[in-house]
C-alpha cells in the first residue's frame, strides 16, 4: 500500500498549518493522527469543530465518550485508536479492565452498557435502529438528544478510525492489544 506523507507545520496546507502549530505548542508534538488528518485541512478543521461542539454542548460525559471511542475503535479494528483511547481513558480514571471491556462493548454500569449497546447497534445496523433498540436506550435513561449524541460520537470515531486505517500512522501512544 502507498505510504501517506503525514503533514508538519511546514508541509500542511493553509488551513491545517495553524492547527498543527497549535498542537505542537500545546503538546510539544503533533500526534500522528492529527498529522495524518492534516493532509487535508478541511477534514482536520471539520473534525475538530464537530468534536469540540459535541464535547462543549453535549451531555455525554468524558468517560462515556471514551467508552464509546474504545468500542468503536475495536469494532473498526483501528489499533492506533485503541491505543490512543486506552491512554486517554486511563488518564481520566478507567482501569485497564474497563478499557478492555469497553472495546467489547461491555460495561458494569447499566447506563454505560446501554450507551455501548446503542453505539454497537448503530455500527452493526448502519444506523437502521429498531424500535426495540431505541426503547431499550430510553428505558435505561437516554434521552432523544443523547441518542443522537451517541450516534454523533460513534460517527466521529468511525471517521477517525477510517483515517487511521487508511493512512496507517505510527502509533505514538503506549501499545495495547485488541480485546
């Protein structure tokens, strides 16, 4: 397969360059996923805007979003994202076992399990949820808005998984295995 050339602050287009510069200043490095997504500034900018809007205005917690991210990464077989989201999830207090379980769409808490089951159903059914899928999510406390947020976060992570699966950036997080 042809190797993709990850972008730097010097090689990125005019939309991606300032974003990558901001990452470099904030973290000291440009994570390889963002260097890969920086191949197209419109894609990078759109991804970050979508992500920020869900994080800032959605009601899913950071923990819930990381659980979804781990489940989606495993489903889409994105090793980069499994490693990256395991790293992020552990930083906010999830255990290694919780991270591995999340990859398999398993959680101990009923609401978290409902979220993971819904996200997995969205993936498996390509969004064509049954009435039972929706009723089950609502029975466990998810609102209509939260169901759409689970859909949004699932889609956002699927996009990032696909970008990584296509571009194959080097994993720049501690490596973990697929569950």
